[in-house]
């Protein structure tokens, strides 16, 4: 997935327009539907991101597949097609979902740990996140054996690294600098 400032700008502009028209949830629903369709159809993604396919062909595909979209969502697709930035679509969808969650006071936190965590630990992490001002927390868990021990918690652009591998790397740097 391509992360860029451009996709964030598109998502912010779409969110602002949707907020103004009280259509934030409708646009989110449209974008979720588009994301699902794209995830199930690699050929469609290939056509939409192809530099060879013309804007007219891409627009025709989009018009045929996505018929009942909110005008703001259609406007986003039109802007991406006419600016030849359709490869940003999936990242724009992700960024919009982040803005949508943020507007509701919700957040998706990613917890990477070296082994499976207990439900009590997960609940404690969720409680700490809620104490920092979020009303709704969804925890995505990943097991990453390379961490050796501990965990890494990521919330939006913030990251808390309490992994053993980070501490070992820090010690290694300190020893090599002192020699």
C-alpha cells in the first residue's frame, strides 16, 4: 500500500466535505464497500492502477461497478481518475477510516508481542488507551517472535516499544560507542 501525503490530503478533504454535509458515515460505508470489492478483485486493482489504461476506461469500470455511491465518494473517484492518482485509492480509504474513527473518539491499536498475550493484559492495555482520551478501542494483535520478549504498541502515528530486542540493540550501541 502506498502511503503518501497526497493520500492523507485527499482523505482530509473528503472528511471535511463529508462533515459539512453530514455524510461522514455514508461516505465511510461507500469506502468500506469499495475496499471490500478491491480486496476481492485483483484484476480490477491492476486495471485501476495501470499506467497503460486510459482515464476513460478506468472511469467506465468504476461507473459500472460502483453505481449507488454518495456524491462525495463519486467526487473522490473522479478527482483521483482525472488527476491520475487512482493508485492512492486504497491508502485514501485507510486514511479516511482513521479520520472517521478519530472523529468518533475511536482508535485501532496494534499490539505486537513475542508470544500470545493474556486477556487480562489486553484489557489493561485497552484501559490505559481509553484513559488517554479514546472512547472506543479496537486491539489488533500480532505475534512477532523477533521481538524476543515484551511488546510494541502502535496507536496511529505513536509507538511505544517495550520489546527486549530494542533494549538489546540499545545496549549493543552503548557498548560499541564506549569502546
